[in-house]
C-alpha cells in the first residue's frame, strides 16, 4: 500500500540572468571566501571513499562557534532534513503536537508524513505567538523564531515560559532566521534538556546550494536524533558539504559583515514599504511580510513576476492571503523593487 | 516521547596512509576525469542559491543512460536515502514485508524505524534466495541483487517469478552491486509497474563520498516516492552532487573500464582464495564473502586489522559468523592481502 501525501511546495527557482529573486529567502551575497578555498581544495580522487559518517570536521566547527560540546551538535542536509529527523525522533506519541496556525508550512506536512497528530494554535491579531496556548497536554511543540513567514520574534522570556511549562516533551525552536537580529535560545540549553534548536547555513551563511543544517541540544537528545539518522541513512553529508560547511563556520568576520548588511537593508526597506503605504510586521528575519490596503497581494505578485521580480505569495490561512513575503536582497535589488511598486501606484 | 531505535552500524572509516581498505565496498579507482572537470567548474558564488529541487540535470543523464523517461528516475543522497524513502512510501501496510534472513542489514533497521512489520525468508544452504518463499501474503518485498553480503545473483527469471506472484505490492530490487557483472531487472520495468530498482553511484562510479543514489520505476511509482521526498526535504541534492553525478553518468567508457578491471581482479582473486583453501559463494559483486576451514573469521579479521588491512566481519545470523566480506581492491592491494594470508598459514 502506497503512502499518499500532500507534499510541501518549495518556492520556484526561475532561471534567467535579468531576474531579481526575492522569493526563497536566499542570501544576496556569495558565501565566505573561505568557502571558495575549501572548494578549490576538494580532491575528486577522494570521492571514491565514503565520507566520515559523523561529519566530525563540520560538527567540531559548529560546536566551537557556539561554545558547545561536539555531542550537542547534529548536522544534516539543510534544516528541513534535521527538522524532519527531529520530528521523527521526538514526536513519537499519540498526543497532538502543537504549532502556530501561521507558520512554516512544512510542519503539518512532516506531521502527516509520519502520522503525528497535531493541533494548530492561532496567532493573535498582531500575528504573535501566545505562550498560554502551549500550556495544554501535548506530544511536543515546534515553532520558528523568528516566525515564518511573518518575521516576528518571540521574546526569549516567552520561549522560556513555553519550555518551562513543557518539561515532559520536546520543544523544537526552529531558528532558521535567528542570525538577522533575533536572540537565540542557545543560553537556555544549559537549563532545559527538552530544548532542541534547529539552524541552517542556507540563509545567513549563503550556502542554500550545499544543503547544510544543524540541531543544537543536550547530548542525550542529540544521541537519540543520531540513532534515528543512522537508522535512515548512515552517510548524509558529502565530503564537499563537510569541508565547505566547516570553512563557512570559521569565517566569523564575513558572517557578521554579511548579516549586518542585510539587517541594514531590511531596516531601510521597512521605511520604503511604509512610504508606499504597506503594512507589515516588524520582521527580524531576512524577509518582510507585507500587505497593501489598495493592491491585492496576488495581483502585485503577478505584476512583479512579469517584471522579473520574484517574491512569495502563500495560499494559506485566509488572513495571510493578502500578504507577500519579500526576501531582503541587495540595496540595488530592493531599489528596483520599490521603483516598480511606486510606478505601479502603491 | 522519543523514538528509540537500534541504528545500522556502518563499516569503519579508518584514517592513515598505509592502510588497505577492503571493508566498505568502495571502488579502488578514482571517479571519471569528467568528475574532476565538473568539480573545477563549480561556482562557490552560486551556492547562495537553492539547488534545483528536482535535480533535473542529474535525472536527465540517468534517464538517458538507461533509456528511460525522466519521470521514471528518482535521485537521492546515496542508495540508503532512496531505499529509506522507498520503504516509507511503498511499505505502508499492516501485512509484513518480506526479505531474506541474510541480506543488507539496513532492511530491518528501516522497517523498525517506520514501524513496518516484517518477516525474514531464510536463504537455502547455498545462500540462495528461494522464490517460493515470496509467494505468501505480504506488504511488499525487498532484496538485493546480487545479494549482500554474499554476492550471489538471483537469476532474472526468478526475479520475474517473484514480481509476477506479487503484482498487488511493490517489489524493490536493490541493485547496489549490479554493475559488476549481474543482469539488471531494468528490462522488466516495461512489464511490471510494481517493480522499483535501486542503484547507487557509490560503488561502480566511485562516488561514495558525494552521496548519490537513484530509483528506477514506473512514472506513477516514482511520483509517489517524490511526493514523500517533498514531504521530507525539498532539496536533498546539493549543487555539487547534481553536477558531479551528471558528469559521472556521461563517461560510459571510463565506467566500463573501471568495472571491467574490478571484475577481472575479482575473478583472479577467486582463484587465490581457492588456492588458500577458502570457500566462498560465486560473487557477482565487487566483494567476496569467504570462510576458511581452519581459521576463525573473527581472528583473521583482527590479524588483518593489525596489519592495516581492513575487511568486514558481521555479527549476524550464526551461519555467516565465520565469514569475512572482502572488497575487491586493486590487484596490488589484493596481492598484499593474499601474501599476508599465506604467511598467516591459510
């Protein structure tokens, strides 16, 4: 009997030279020069050998960067891979897991794939997570921080409030966008062994194309995830991904410069969107979630697409259907966007 | 609640320059020169973008090589990844799946991970699959051809006999080692839409380090596997894996030369093992599964290890505990092995 599922649909990856791609939250800057060096040093002859199944060269760099033990780090093929494995490992109960109604749209897909019951907790009218919604019986909790696609950060005290009320289950904080100004739950790892943090090198480290994500947690929890990983695929990280990911982690100065530039552009872009009468949440991600009182999101999306400017429009809960998610690109890309929106009549 | 599993344990990946590594069925030759070119042409700057989620450049080459439609090819992170997803997709039933008692030891691990019931069908005394064991009610069938770790090929007529008796379930033929002289079930795809073939670039195409495996099947079946894949991780294949895998598929001449050399060394090695009084099945893989009447496999394993020669010894069903699986290396590596075994007193 075949398992029939409704898969997640990733944002499109259009080809073409003259396009402005603000639809999949990619980084507008290339990865660190360290990555280029690591790529040059790869030895094709060595590809005949299996990679280190524990990817320890990469794990080591991540652990060192965050001041953790190596046993507290799990790496995988992008944050989707590590989140999928975290769901499979940690949400193994008959009680429903909880996540926001407006959130990363992969959560219910994973839950359906693994037959995990779930309940969605509605965000409040300002699109904020309400910690009290996460204080009922459940089989685990997951939410992004900042949330996607809104960009809104849940303050660390509220994250702790949720952790504190759920010490008998695992709470996954999906920090795919944490490097653009948010406060990571990292300091809470010392006090909460029910906390699992997911991060990725796709956004803040410009490595979407190499597929590298990771989990941070207690040694015990990471060991359980590793057991499931070794029950799925012994060798997930290629020799190339291990070397390139490790190189990217080593270049802290470049990382800070890049993310700093993106934050600066985002804050400037907020002013521009305001000037053009858009409303939006105060995003701390590398994207803005915007709506216009006069122009429908769907029509704007299509008009921008015609112009070669790709943004993301989600079918999804009704109250977000009139929103667009716009990745923060370079200053020039954003200027082209605003210049079009102005001409369009926003 | 945590899912607690007993993971598969991969063969060790020892470091060191003076070792002879015959323990994980790697190819003793480097990948095609086309791979080196593809590696040189990778653009680190492009890594900031997501890869093509459908990996179509790679899918296209595989389809062209085997004369299939692109919709008949599914690619993933090594054959373990594609097999894991095939289990998850195709074995979604309360009836037990069937596989041999002596076989790739990942099958029961996947079944346990996904809570798939299973039954093992014992090989006969010559370690051969008995097609009649696969004619009872079941939730699906999987077996390697050639079988691992024996190397014994099930003739195509018997593969067809099994397919024919099981048209209501999916039969996965795991052809990780088919390129070393066996007959692929590929021609049967036309007649059996319950057939799914798994192959890998790790062995015959010297790309273990880059993690590339694939499934071949009917368009309908491949679509279902893709739905599950897109419900797990949208982007599994990195830009590097896509480009390098596609390059390897294009170099048919090199592939034939390499696999030809390995077959030649294997056949010569059979003579040497015989001369030293080993018994073994007539392997069509890139490995031999050998036992000696006087020397225990475990002791031989340890003595070889001391010498820097790594082979594989499986704890497992009792009747294979006195066997060693020896990967076919270069002629020189095999000569070093035989020279040690001779000195050891075999």
